[in-house]
């Protein structure tokens, strides 16, 4: 299974089909006591946010790579447009910091004006917030100003990961406020586009600095051979996005296409 991810405004991203697939997950039955499959992902992220080294540790990037892969596999399984391939689009906030064609009333809904949140695709009648409810069931964003985003480089993985996680990753989550700044951040589908961009940056960094450029275990930082919870795969299993093992015997590869 070869998956290509595109910029959200690239026609090849099949953005309308991606949206339909999101809604298919939001109505598909979820495991356990979770109402639907989409919310199961929200709950998983929320639950495992701070007790599995998913954040604030070196496995931040591998953990989210695996999380996106599993979510994307479910998107593809439940995609109602069987003739169209869907993948997680990315939002390149370096070149498109305000998501000009994303945060509109005809798409994800505005990011800036609180009173208009909930307009766009994710009206609370069709996209209620069920996990990590703080105040109300409506998706909210208050992105008053996009932070100044740092470009990250350097061949030392630990320093690169730390810097990338703080700014741009954390800074963008915080700037959105609303659900995006909570552990239940996947409630806002912006999460997937944000993390696809981060994963793309890591993939590009790996090409320059080594696919296996990842430090050994150190305290709370998992090493390449350690098991990532809740996925039960080794950290190193996601190093090479061209050769990923999703579930035996189905191998997957992920590629990022540049904008046409
Ligand atoms: Cu996260």
C-alpha cells in the first residue's frame, strides 16, 4: 500500500473525499465505550498524551507518525468514495501561515473569529465534541495571531526534536486555543494536517541527516528498540517512511508530494 500525502490545496489531495472519510469515521462504531471510531482516536491521543512519551520526549515524532498511519488506514477503509484514494493532507504553515484556503466558511470554518467557529464543515450538529469536553460541544478556535514560526535544522536528533516540538508544534497548538490546545486536540481535524506537516519535516530531515539518526534509550527517552505504547511496535519500525509495517503482512509506504 503506497500512500502519497499532498498539500490540502493540491487537487490531488482529493480534499472533498478526505472530508467525507472523516465523517465516515465520526459515524462508524468505535471500540469499547467510545461512541465512534473518530472519537476513539481522540481518546487515545488524550489518554496516552503524557504517559507514553508521546510528547516531551524523543519518541514524539515516531509516536505521531504511527498515530497518523493507523488513522489514515482507517480513513481509507471507511472512505465512502471507493474510486478515490484518500490520505491525510498536510498544511504547510511556513508558506501558508493562515491556511488561506483551509480556514474559510466553505471548508474547515474560520480559525480567527470565535463567533463564527462551528461554521464550515464541522458544525456542532454534525461534529459534536464528545471527548475531553471543557465547555460546550462546539469546535472552537481563537487564532488571534499566528506565532512567528522557527525553521529548524541541525543534525542532532534530540536537539532538533526538542526545538521542533516547542516551536512550531506547541506554538501552533497553543495559538489556536480551543480544542487544539488540549490533550484531546484531534477533536479539531486541523490536528491531522498540522501533524502531517511535522511528519513531512521530519522525513526531510531524515533524508539529510540519516534515516536511523535516533539516539539510544536515555531515561524517559525511548531508544530505537523500545516498544511504543499503545501501538506495540518498536520505535525504529517507523524510521523509514518508504518501508513501514502497518500490520503484517500489509506493508505501507508514505511519500509527501510537493505542491504542483
Ligand atoms: Cu500529540
